[in-house]
C-alpha cells in the first residue's frame, strides 16, 4: 500500500484525525499509507490520492481563500496522482469559487455544479 495510496489534507490536525480514525477502524499496516499535509507531499506521487478538504458547507469559503492564496497547493494536490484522485468534502464549499480562480478550476475539473 505504501507505494499506492496517499491521503492529503491542508492541516496537520486533520492528518492526526485521519490517522486515528483509520487505526480505530482496524485498518492494518496504517504506516504503509502516506498520510500528510499538502506541504509534506511535494514531489511525492502515488497511484491513488485521497484529498480531505476538511471544510463543510458552513465554512464561509475558508478553504477557497486558503487554496486560492497559494496556487502551489493546488498544483501539489491535483498533480500527485498517477491514476486516480478522490476529493472528500462538501461540494458546496466550491459554490463561492470565483470564475477564473484556482478553486474554480478544481470545481470545473470535478464536475461540481453551482449549488
């Protein structure tokens, strides 16, 4: 699994939550799954990337501002997967994405309609 799956998240605290939840769910060999912040994943590619956006529909666009404020994060998030990428989060967080912004491109790429 170590060479196949990575889980990305914007925050170290979420990294720890994900790790703890996987352990409590009885996932074997948790240390073989690369779990980390977007910053830790620069230069690392895996077959499958899972992204936890953390934010939900009530987050007032915080995720969008954070990502749009650092275009390198988008590049790292979206370019680490060799085959597949899955984004976990509430699609409504992208409803405030401004046309032409980096998050608008993610919204378009993921096929998220306006909510």
